[in-house]
């Protein structure tokens, strides 16, 4: 049975070391999360697979790691200083603050809420009798524009520094480096630039575990092309296909839990000609997982060219007299949301007997945080020593992530590895040592499969090949 509530995942995440509440020993800090030993392995594997798929696996892609802090003029050029905000409403009764559009989405749907102007938010909340989630009253203030960027100061003396911002997205670092990258790497259109990095948004109402947080990590691509040489519709469709394949085939997310959602015309930015999201069926309903493709035209490079005074055009190698400001297609992924979706998709409660239910994470082998666990049958020293030999053999001859677990009964350890999503468990027993023929032949071990629960006996010499 899949997870029916988010609480099931939150509980397992803390119990097994996937995700901990931030600053836990101090009572936490609202909506901050720390990835534990299993969580960081899971998230890193997702990021490595993304990088291998979209950067190392393609000739038309290169990578970048831009600074978090940028010249404030970059955010003026991008429009974030003037336009990057959400409609903030306050409850007159309890003074709680919420995003008005998100409150309306639950009643009207995403498309209907997205087309409302700032002045229409409060009247619509009242007309639809949408109550405050905190106190239940329907008493809202008029909506105000709330800028989502975190502001800080750069300077030695407090109060005398220059105002700068924590970046709310990673894309602008790619745009301002367009010329540097194109010239140093001798790239011809079309080509893309990818990066993975932290971004920060001062969300009014973050929530739903790691789905919406103020600090998050993006995996973004800006794909540059000449619209006269390549149809944007073709690039758009190809990125949709590539994104879908990555989510389903590479990460193993079930296709029935995913869907495309095209943005309505009223949702699009003024410069955009089309955006398609991939949504995942979360326990609370369908929610945005990533942007499969967003056509940004030449807006970004044109803006930075105007504000910086630098030439960001591309010279057509076939016609050196022709210069063009490249157009951009943007596929954008959030590593935190995708990690959450992978965990939700993998979660299962299986009824093995009338009073025996096991919780298991059916991760695709490529994303499982632990590849294999070594489980000595008992704590006898000579048995543990033999198990350590097997452990070292796998570590030295493969790049698999291996756990060594001796705590508790073998049954409890199997269940613990099931909750961690470990695909294979190797049991070293007294048959391995040649002391108990009933358990198996000397120098053989038992491999247990996480999904089928089947166990097979293999020789240590053939163990690596079997794995």
C-alpha cells in the first residue's frame, strides 16, 4: 500500500536517517530540513544521474557553478527586484499570513487562481468563503505584493554596506556567463548550460515537508538556440520527452503518478510563449514537480545586454555579418521536490501475513542510498571477521555503497534495510565458515532480494558478478 499521508514519509524519514528537522535540538527552525546519512546519499545519486543524463551524456551541454551572490543589477535586469512577488493576505482575526493565490488554488484550481489580479484576490477569498486555515474565520485584508528575495548587506560596517540578495534562482548565473562560456568552450548553437545550486525564496507559507522551503536546490538548464535555424516547438517537445524519460526510466517514478500540465496563456510571463510542468500526485493532490520546458524567447540575454552594456549576441559562423541574441528553452528541476517524489513513490506497506506488515522503500537500484548490506548472522568474533572480509572485497572491487549491520536480530536487520530501501542483503553465517552444513556450503553467502524476498546461495568468489 503506497503512502496515504505525508506523515508516513516524515516519520520514516526521521526514523531511518533520510531527513531531520533543522536545528532539532533547539526546537527547530520553521520549515528547515537537514538531509541525514541516507537522505544525502539519495539526493546525491539523483543529482549525479541528472548530471550524467543531461550534461556528460550529451555533446551539446556543458556545466557551470555560479556564485550565490551576484551584482544587484543582475536582479534588476531579470525583473526580480520589481516583479518577483506573491499576493500576501493577513487574517484579521488571528493575524496569520498566507499566500492568497495558494488558498484559492485549493478551491478554484491552479489555472483559475493564476489569472487573478492582486486587487481580485481578497474579494474572491471572501466570495468563495475560504476560511483561515489557522482560526477558521473568513476575514481577510486586501492582498499586498510581497517580494520573495532575501536581502542582506555586503560591507564591513553594519548599516553601511551595499544591499545585495541571495539568489532566488540559479538561471541568472548562466545568463550573465553566456559569453564567457560560449567563447571559451567554442560552442555553436544550439547548446545548453546546466548547473546545480542552492536558491533562496522568502516564501510566505512554506510547507508540506520538503515540497516548499525557503532554502532549496535547483538543477537548471538554459538551452540556447537560433529561432531562425531551429523551431522552438521542436526543442520544446524534445525537452518534454527527455524530462519524462529521466523521471520514469532513470529515476523509476511511476508514470501513473505523473502528468504534464500546460500553462494557460494568462499564467505565462509576458515574454514566454509556452511552459509545460510535470506534476506529481502527492498525498495532498497534484503539485508541480519540475518544469519540463519553458520557452523564455530572447528576454533574458536582451535584458542583461541592456543593463550591463555588454554585447551578448552570437555571431553566426555561416554568416559572420549576422549577429543574433539567442533564444532560450529552460527545463528546471528541484532536487528537493524530486527526492521527495522518489521517496513517496518508493514507499510501500506490504502485508506478509495476517499480523505481519513490512514497510519497504522500493527505490530503483540506481537511486537507492545503500546498494548492499552485509549482515553477519551473529556477533561471534570469527563470524564478524569473515563478514568484514566480504565487506572489504565489495568495497575494493566495486563502487557500491555498502552498509555493515550487526545490531539486533537478523529479522530486525532485514526490516531495517527494507525501510532504507537497500536492494540486496548478504548474510554471512556459520555455513560460510564451514561450521554448519545445514546453513550452506563453505565460502558461500546468502543474498536476499528486497522486492521478491527470495534468497539464493552464491559463492564468495562469484559474489561480485552476482551483485
